[in-house]
């Protein structure tokens, strides 16, 4: 809860709210969505993962850019981005990463950008740099140079205009939990180690042995035949060697190492009254001295805020108050986590005054931000398929253990979570489907 409503520190939208999305189906069944989100026209819209919000684009010299200049650059970028899908399964690639491919394609078109006029060309390049930053937020990566080109097209975007939960995303999990007996779910119960391939006994019961023992940080232990593990990939990258005893098979450890996991954070700013027009739902940011063809500055202290792609206006204001939600990814986002609230607030105030060309724009009343990289059990936001990795690594990560299908004690460790879904990684619906997938594995075993 913040300002006069709720803000989402984690998952924000239902991406692709249509019948193929299990989150949307559940939300509809529980009556958790507004009438517009549930409308058939909304469900059929093809947004390609980029919600088409009414927007204004501010530039660093102060004031809005012409919509035609912005749409010209964005149309080019979207065309190039769509062309990356053609390399799925290709033997030969023009570049190893999505970022390198896009930059090479942009470089080829430089002479024609902005009608060949130098100032207009520089502006087009600056807008294209912003498009790349947005893509970093969507992919949850520091740079699109880290995202592998060949498997990029495996990711599937569902139809439907992205929508939010009026009662917050937690209204969905609250409804799902309400069907379970009281005390079934233990929260704030951090796990220290998972021992598997063992022979563990409850005290005083020598007849029944369990292959898995879960030890918690508070010393409590749980014995089990099967454990479904939904730990974020960021935590696994740092701790899998000590977390599992015996350690994971090398193949799975290598998949964990190769797959990408980055940070995407939000900065919420609450205002006394809006400085934006009531119809504007997205305030974009373009720094005119930037170009996708030049290396970005590595001076995080001086330039971290330039990675910010802009702000989404939380809707409706009657529910939320006047709140902007900024998105920022990568190393700059991780640096932002180390700053104080006061430093973030003063930087955001300075940025907004620069962009709007209004030196006396009132400062926000409050700031709130996510810190996903600092969070000890996540260490970032969500996964992507990194250069040197492939969708096969996602499948390897999803494979249950022990690997031997003839093992007399099968499915001791099952793996779920967004990073284990080959076509919906990084999404809540991917996470949900992966949990259902592992539950179904156990159903099949019990019915056998």
C-alpha cells in the first residue's frame, strides 16, 4: 500500500490477457479484473509484448518531441526487432546477440535516418537508443548485447492488451490460497539446504524412510519424497553449489551458469497534482546526446538515471493518486539500489525538471522503489536466454532429479519457476504453467 492505493513492487501486468494465458483465466474466474480487461476486443489485440499506451516523449533539452519523429524511429526499431525472429533455428547468424544485430542494422540505415539531415538523424539515433533501453527492461538485462540472437524468437507473446489487477496482483494468490486448508503454507521460512538421494527418518519411526530432507535457516527440518523448487535463477546462480547436497549434476549446474538473469527495477513517484495531461499514460525519456552506435558511459554515479526509459502513469488516479512508475534495468538499476531515498528523489526531481523544461516543477511528495538485485533470495528480477545459452538450457533446468528414469525413488527434486518455461520465461504465466507442469508429473507418478 502506498499513496492512496496499491503499487506493484514485482509483477505489474498480465502480459497477453487472453484465453491462452492461465493467469488471465484464473483472474477472470475469480472476478478480479475490470470490465475493459475482460472485453473480447482487448483479448484479440496483438500488442507484441509492447503495450500501446497514449504517450508523450520528453527530450533532454526540455519539452516534448514531435510524435512523428518518435513514431518514425519506433517503427524502424519494431521492424528490426521483429526481424530477429527469422534467425530461430538458423545455422549461420549475422551476430551472436540481439543487441549487436540491431546496432549493425541501424548503422546500415544511418545515411537515410531523419531524411539525411544531420540534426534529425542524431535525434532518430537518440530515440533508437531509448528503444534499446526499453528492450533491456522487457528482457530484464543490462544490455541487449547479452541476449542471444538465435533463441530470441522462441519467446511467445500472447494476444491481448496488457492489463493490471485493480486489487493488486496478490489478489490472485490470495484467492488461490483460500482453497487450501489453514496452515498449509508457511511464509518467512527460509531454506538453508536441500539434501537428496538420502535415507532420512522421522524421530521414532524407523520403518519409513524419505529420500529428501529440507533444512531451514531457523533449524527446522522437513522430510519429503518430493520437493518442487521454484527458487529464482539469480539465487541458484550464487548458491546452488552449497544449497543442494549432493551438488546438482554438472549438466544442470552449467545450464544455471549459462542462462541470463538480470535486474529490472521500478521507481514510484507520488505527486500532489499531475504535471502531465490526463490522457497521457506513458512519459518517455530521450537523451539527445545518446546513440545506439556509441558505447554507453560506464560512470554509473554520474549517469545512472539515463538508463531510465520513462514513467508509466498508474491508472486510475482515483484509486492510486497521482503516481508515476519509472522503469530502469541493468547495472544502473543495481547502482540505484545503493542510493538513499533522498538521493533518488532529488535525482528524479532534477531529471523531470530538465525534461519538462520547468525548473520550478514541484518535487514528488514521496518515492518508493524496488530493490530486486539486493533481495537475498532473488538477486535480480527474471531470466533471459544469454549469449552462449539456448532454450535447451531452460529444458535442462526444468528436468527433475534423479536423472535416471529407473531410479526406485523418482522425482525427488522437481524444478519450476519462470526460468524453467521455454517459451514464457520472465512472465508470471510462465511461472504458473511451470508449477502446474511439475504438479502433473507427480499426478502421473501417483496414478501409475
